[in-house]
C-alpha cells in the first residue's frame, strides 16, 4: 500500500516494487492492497498471449496470479528512456501515470500504471489502470540499431551476388513460398509486412492494383487525410518534418511506393488472390494467385487479410434505379467533379465520402442534391475532430502509442464521450444550422463521438471541411432518402410528387462487412470459424482484429494508419511466436 504523496516517481517506484514482490511471493493480500476496487488490467500478449481486458479488482486478482506463475514477470522498473512519471487526467480522472519496463521468461515488455487514491482506505494510492504489453521476444529481437543486418553477404564478396541480385531473388519467389502471405497493399499490409520483415519472417504482399499506392491514388481527386500528419506515421519510417498537416492522397500513395523500397518489402502488384483452403495437419494454406495471366499456387503458413474495412462496395437495392437513364456509380468509382460541370447530380449517403463528393461536384459547377439515409455525426475538421488525438501533439510517438494502447474500453468510451461534448460545444452554431435545414444529427452510441462510430460500424460520420456550410446555405440541396418514392429515367421522384432531375447518381453507401470478403475468399466454413469481425465483443476488444482468429493461420488487420502501426506490432509478435514454437499453431 502507498501513502499519498506528491512525488509521482516515488509513488510509481514503490508500487512497482510491491507489485513484483506480490507476484513473486504469491502474496494475495499484498496484491489485493495494490489495486483500487474500480480497477482495470489490459494485457497485450505479455502474460496471457492474448489481447484482453479485465475489469474490477476481484476479477484481476483471479486472472493475474496464474498467468504470472506461467510467465514469471520480473524487473519491474520505471522506463528511463520514456516520459517521466507525471500527473495526468485520463477519462476525467486525475491520476499519477508512469511508463515502466519488465521481463518475462520469453520476452521484454512495456507497461503503464495509473495510480489514484482509494477514499475507502485512507486515500492510499492504488492502481486504477494497468497495462502489460509484450514489446519483443528474447532471442528474436527486431533487426534495428545495433541488431541491423551488416550486409556481409554482398558487401565483402566481390564474386557473389550484389544487393540488387539478392533483392530480386527475394521478391521473385521462384524457388520458395513465403511464410506469410499478406492480401492488400495499403497501410494495413505495409505495416504488418514491415514488422514481420524486422522479425526475419519471410513475407509477400499481393495487391490487385497496377501500382503500389493505387488504393489511395485512385480515390476521388480532392481527397486528403482527415487526421493530422503526426498521428499517421508508418512503422520505423516517419513522414518528413516538412510534410503538410493533412496529407493529400497522391502524396501518401507515392510515399507507399518509397516505403516499400526503403523497407525492402516483397510486393507483387497486379496480382489477384483467388482463394485458399487450409490443411489442418500440415498447418499450411493452399492458395491461388493470378498474375500476368498465369496462376501460381503457394503454400504459406499464414495469410493476413489486410484489405481494410473498405473492401466490397455495398450497393443497395433502390426502387427504379435500374430505369435511371443517367450514370450510376458507387463512391469507390468516383474520380473528379470536373467531368460533371454544368450537370445535375444526386449523391446518396452522408458519410465522409458522400459529403466530400457532393462538395467536389459543387465546386466543379454541378448542381448537387445530397440524400441522407440515416442520422449522421458531423464534427468540424478543426479543432473538434482532432481533439481525440491531443496526446500526439507532444511527447514521442512510441509513448503516445503506448498510452493509446493502455486505455481499457470502458474508460476509452468515457474519454471519447467527454471529448464529444467539447466538440458539440465548439460546433454548436454549425450543428444548429444543419438542424434548421432538416439534417438529422447524432453523436454516436451513448454520445461517444466519431471514433467509436468508426470502431463499431466503420462510418456514419463526416469531418466538415466545408460541405456542411454549403448545406446550411442551401448551395447543396438536402433531401431525406425516406421521402424518395422511386427513380425514373429523368431522376428521383419524391413521395410528394416532385422530381429531382439528374444526370449522375453517386452511391456513397459504404462497404459490406469484412465477413463477406472472408466468405468470398475462403468459404462459408472458414467464415463461421472466424465469426464477427470489427466492433467490440464481450472481451472488450476489437473482434478478430490483430490477434488469433477461430481459423488457424488466418489473421486480420484494418484501420487507419495509427491503428495499423500499433496493431501490426502485436500481430507480428504472435506470428513470430508461432513460428518459433513459443505458441501453438
């Protein structure tokens, strides 16, 4: 137990020493005295080989000791090269926060402890939240810094193959199969491939596009990222310090090409993954790839589905749309509004894509009507949408990623609800204007804001970069989809009898759930084994994301650049642990 103190370092040091003593001596009474009754423990592979959250002191006292006996954690100490212990406010609660290090029998870990006073025990400082995260595997450290490759294979033998010869042979896979096959070459695929590369796991990325980065390059002309540059670095290689705050899509696409080259990732473009089946006895997949008109069968031990949450376009059945004489396209096919100057356009859907496309068409001289299908969260791009990333405005990326990892779901929801209230206050004038013109607003489940909308359903929100203002002013017309009767050859006929003439209809209607892509590529049996993907399950973690699924050898990774940077670390460590027989297949 800790006496209340203003010295954050002393408090954290004392707690960590007593925690190690309690675990080492199996002292249940001491362990109980260290945790606040309302406490949370999130373990990311370090002790459980799982990503899991345990809520409440009693549940922690039941789950933690047996795992500690198996993994023998020790060496708990404040990390000298990380942010010093400090007083912070997290999820509306004042706490002492300290980053620490420790070891287990198989790895080295990082963690965060947050201490708050227990009013029922003389205000003694106890653990409110505890994170234990596996950082690296002993004997299989990443090939970085002092562990970097020396290059002796090509730098000292003038008669042998040079670096380029070896790179071409590595990427060609003429006489071998990769250990890991990554499907999709966006930020998800690049992140996991880069992590596995540093762990010396043979990995091949395949992507159906013609050029690395086309999954961003081919999006609509005006697109830029909606969160700021300091949040979005890929693993190991940060964006240059002179880059714009909001990265344009083509700049990011070109960076992906440079990243693949700099990180020496094996990447096949114009390659279609046609499907695969798993051999339980062999512990391998049989997969078929189609490249340059030829088929190649491979037998990787792991397949990582890295196609993101925007995989198969969702195209709803809309009455009469097949009779419309104009052009109909999904938002994924939209390119540039200049092609529709002087024309009339209907955009169906009020997420980011729908708003951005409507604004792009309007700025290009089209007459635009936006149809709203369901209530939508609207938040100004600055400062409101960036409030959730406030920690990334100071400190190191590594510390901030660990802080993001450390927040249990319940507290993260509370934190985002508080942020959403701040956003509403900042945007009140805009929100009032939208409601006046009939725009239906919401603020997420339990008012938790835009990020939890993304994590639970992959959309349903808009970062306002001007389209909402155009709607309020009437420059872009607004209609409710529920008031639509049917499409005709000329346009949309409303239930009131009005016809909205159109030359173009854009369906900004999102994408199907990832389960549909798993079913398409691997079949019904595999999809049922995997189950629901994305959103939060009973374990308070993203379902089947960055961790083992119900299908051996099949892994999933998705999300924004920051999520992929963090999640890829955990996914790669699990694959490496399986390959080194530290974990069963």
